[in-house]
């Protein structure tokens, strides 16, 4: 049983900082606190930067720490960090300036304010998963269709570069699952940006936490990342061919397949009688 405080990430953090006390006291309760969420590693980067903006520690124009320091601080590989930063750039939240560094954009502060307004509590229940994929089919089905109609050659080239990078990652054994997840996030963000609908992009930003949780779960499924990579390639081919209905179809097939994988994982891991 939970104590009804799910979604209390913010309140817990606020309480901890207000009292100055250690947030968790293992001796106080026999139940260990559930981690905030089984986030994928790249989502950790996104939420970290977002939290710094929220706390007022980062403002538009500020430069992020050097890649090496930031990766160490966050406990992620430099590959994952780089992909996550590209995802943030596709969403318009940071500006990657070659040779100069990564800068916070004005859009970043606005998106943070919007996220606070939406304040979607994250949870990973079966109903929530169903709701999430239903809305992903609406948003990303449209994004794929519009991307096929509107993507610039540069955006298609970027999607192609992401797919190629994925091939390189999949060629290595054992698979770097975190890097594969970060690339998946970047692919979907870049595709959303190619839809040229800014509200759609903002809605995707609002779903970043939620998407991170489901990605974290699907990545743990053997063979899932490889399957997704093939589906991304098919999706990209339809976008590059400017075939809107094929692009929508490929996106829906991809999302349905990922959702089914997570549902069967849940069924397989649920203990009998629960
Ligand atoms: Zn995907």
C-alpha cells in the first residue's frame, strides 16, 4: 500500500529543504521509500537542468558546466549526456554552440513555468501507461504526419544521423542501454520539432517525466531497443519520402509495439495473486 503521497516529489523536496533535515530516516519506517521514479538516465539530465532553472540557479544565457564535469555530477556517461543535451536542444530548451558550450535559452524558463502549471504527477500504473500511450498516438501520430510534410532537409539529415548513431551503438556488445534510450528520446524530440508545431513541441516537453518513466521500463526488455531502432528507420524512410500517411502508420505501429512490450513485461513480472 502507498501512503497517498505519490507524486509528492516536489513537496518532499520542499519539506526537506525547509527543515534542513535528512529527507529519509530508514529507522522511522519499516518501508523503504520508493525511488522517485524509475527514470531513464537521459531523463535525469533533463530533470536536473529543469530543476536548476526552477530553483533560479540557471537563467537564460547561462552556460552549463563542461561536459566532463556535468556527466560525472549526474552519474551518466558522456554519450548519454550528449544525447540528452541534443534532446533539450530539439525542444528549444538549450542552445548548443559549437566550441563555446551549452547555453540555457529563454524558452527554457517559459517551458519550466508551463510545466509547473500542468504539474502532472508521474506514476507508472497500468492505467497511466494506457493513458500515456493513447495521448502519444494522438501527438506523435500527428507529429510524424506533419514531419513528413514539413521537415527541412537539415532535420531529415539530423534524424538520419541519429539512426546511424544508433547503428553504431547496437554494433557493440553488450548494448549500452542508457545510450540507446537517450538516442530514442532524441529521435522522438527531433521528430516532434520537425512537425513545426510549437504547441505540440511544448506538450511533448510537458510529458518529459512521464515519457522517461515508460522508456526506463521498455529499455529493460531484451531485444526492445533493437526493435525500436528498426522501427525508427522505417519511420524515417517515410518522412524522407514525404509520405505523410506512411509516416503516421509507422509511428502508430512503433508506439503500439512499445506499449505491448511494456504490458507483457508487467504481466510476466507480476507475482501471482497480486
Ligand atoms: Zn522510439
